[in-house]
C-alpha cells in the first residue's frame, strides 16, 4: 500500500476512534446507547472499510 494511503487511513481511523470515545463518554444509560447507534455504526463501518 502506498504510504500516502496509510497516512490518510491512520489519521481517519484516529478521528473515528476519538468520535467513538466521545459517544461512549456521552452514554449514561441504555437509552443513550440506542440513540447513538447510527453514529456508532458510521464510525465502525468506516474503520472496517479502511482496514480491508
């Protein structure tokens, strides 16, 4: 893989992990988790896509 792709992918994955961390810290109960499911999926799907 080209180094440029790896640099961009690494940056984007770090941003998505920070986004997940922010979402998780905002979850105080099950209702919050359910509310944030679309955002969780967006971040994890992007990470998965970059990992392939």
